[in-house]
């Protein structure tokens, strides 16, 4: 049985087939066989085919760089230096309530203020806020599933008002897609360096 240690990557390159871009990698194995990895599978090739692919790989990389430069897109995500998302942090101000059984299921959430907007219909909350608060529909209410004590809130949240207002604040970090025109500009600049 051939293991990963018994193979050598000879070259990698992008290529276009039927209007779509794909990545391929040519391998040499210590049993004197060659394969090309593409379309999520290995295919046996001859030494001559391996040599031909590797002789052309720089030209194929240049063709892909030209495509990225022209379109401002990177369908293969080969330009890892260009971030597609950014991390943002915002504060959620949550009003919560108690009900019979909250100590077994979790506090109910009455409203959430997030980035300047108050959400009383919690189905409209952004997914990352909904997930962070571990919200779950329970009959007519939404609960923070498994958050059954103020001590549990204190692990992640601040400014807990456990008496009159039943509220707390949490810092929530989430990823956001960067503006497509900014990403396209950075992709073009990165591709231009490869040309």
C-alpha cells in the first residue's frame, strides 16, 4: 500500500474545462507511477504526460492570473492573501425573562438590541446573533437553550441586571463578507504581481 510519504508532488496548476476553472496536481510515486489529481480523484498518467503537464504549469498559472486580473474574481480561491471576510465585534443588549421551568430549559429572551435596531421578533435576528445566544423556539417563546442561571450568563456577558430589568450585554464576534469591489481590486493587484 502506497502512503503519503511514498509520493512527491511534481507540480500544481489551474486549468479551464467547459468554461469552469479547476485545480490539478501531478504526483510521482516511488513505485515509478504518476497520477494527476483533479475533479476530487487521482487518475493514472504516463511519465510523458506528467512531464508535459509540468512543462505547461507556469503558463497555466499565468492564464489563471490573467483571468483573475480581468474579472476580479478567484473561483478557485487560489489567492489566499486576499481576505474574503472580515471579523467584526458588536454588543448585543438582551432583555430576558423567567417562566415556570426556565431553570430546566433556559431563560426566555424578550428582545435583543443589535447594531442600533431592537428585535422583538427574534426570527429577524441575524443568524450569528441567534446562534450565539443559543436561541430555540419553545412554544410561544424563545429561550436561550441550556442557559438556566445568572452564573452561566456571567461566563460570557457583562452588565447583568438580574433584578428590575432582567438584561445583560454580550460582545459578539462574527465574520462579514468584505465589499466585493474591494475584494476584486485586491485580487487584481495580487494577480498583477503574478503576471
